[in-house]
């Protein structure tokens, strides 16, 4: 009877083989493409289907449209007066709170809206979406910067002066018109689109809900922050939310139209635009 050669292994040899078995190959070392692939898989598994994202997004669009009817009236009044009723009273009421923590918080919320911070932030977050294969979403994140162009045009047309030390405490003097608030318009579009994309493309989860909460807080706090720092009157801020919402509604409408085209109920999309489709989710598989 032939003897099994494996039976002749000594305990030392067995230990050596076990050690060889446990050795991590060099190929399993940190590999950035593998990490990116895993992140893409996780994003696909936690997202909803493209068609459901379109359905959810339509409800958001309807909510925004009814908020925007007063923008033209506000602009007409702002061009003809330096103050709206309540502008100075609300500003003085906010600025009488002098707690250092409040001042630091509102200053920080406002500071990230200046171009030195907002530009790399916008590019960086768009790059994250692109790397997760949400490429249409990445393009629209970059498109939110177009609200800055609308803001510049409105300011040049309306030419409303900013608050001065005569009427409010001004932390930073900004030599450009005041109406509407550019920070508020930017936050409404940029962080608003992030809320929209997170809410409509991913299922509820701790990370997703935390990010939505942070973005919502930034949008709600940027208005009071600009008033507190003496950069804008309350009416500037109100107009910023309205015009920002108006522009955001247009961006959402365009996004939904393209998204629906990329994820049709029937038929196929041209091969050339297939890279813009979001990854297939577990729900649609």
C-alpha cells in the first residue's frame, strides 16, 4: 500500500506551511482602484433605481415652484428703496446677541461661502460623485455655480447699497451691491442640490441622513448669518432664498428631464450617453 507523503510532514513543517498560508501577498496590499470599485459597489447597492429617483425628484420640484411668486415684486421694491419694513429692526434684534460662540459659528458658516472656499468644495464634491459613477449628478453639481452669474446680473440691475455702520454693525466691508444675497443663492443651489441628490438617489441611512441634516442646517443658517455680520439686510436674504429657489427649480427641471431620458421606462438610450447613467442598484437588479 502506498504511503501518503503528507503523513510524513513533521510538526515544524506543518507550522511553516501554516505561516506561508497566512502570509498576505503583495498584490493584496493597499490598492486605490480596488477601493474605488468597492465604493462604487456600495453606492450602487444603497441607491434607488433611476426611475424612482425621477419620481421622487418631481415632488421636490413642485414644492419649490410655489415659493417663488414674490421674487419680481421684491426686486421692484428694492430698486426704489434702501430699506424694507422691518429691515433695521430685525438686524438690530439679531446683532444684540454678542456671545463669542454664536459669532464664531455664524462667521464660519458664512466664510465657507466665499469663492476661496466654495470653489474647491464644489469641485471636490463633484469629483466624489464622478468617482462613484454618478456622473450626471457631478455635472449638475458644477452647474450650481451658474447661480453666481444670475446673482451678479441682479445686483448690477437693482444696485441696492449694503448696510453701513450708520445703521448696523458691519464685520466686513464688501464693495458691491447688496440685493439679493449671493451667499444665500449659492447655498440654496449647491447644498439644496446635494440634499436633493442624497434624498432621491439613496435609501435612508445614517450617513445619508446626517449629510442631509448638515446641508439643511447650512441653508437655514446662512441667511441669519449674513444679517448678523452686517453684510445684508433681511430683505436681501429673503430675495436670495427666492431667487436661489427659482434658479434651483430650473436646474432640477433640467436634471429630471435628462435623468428620465437616461433611464426610460421603455426603449434604449444611445450608447454615447450610457456612461452618464447611474450604476444599477440592488433594487433594480
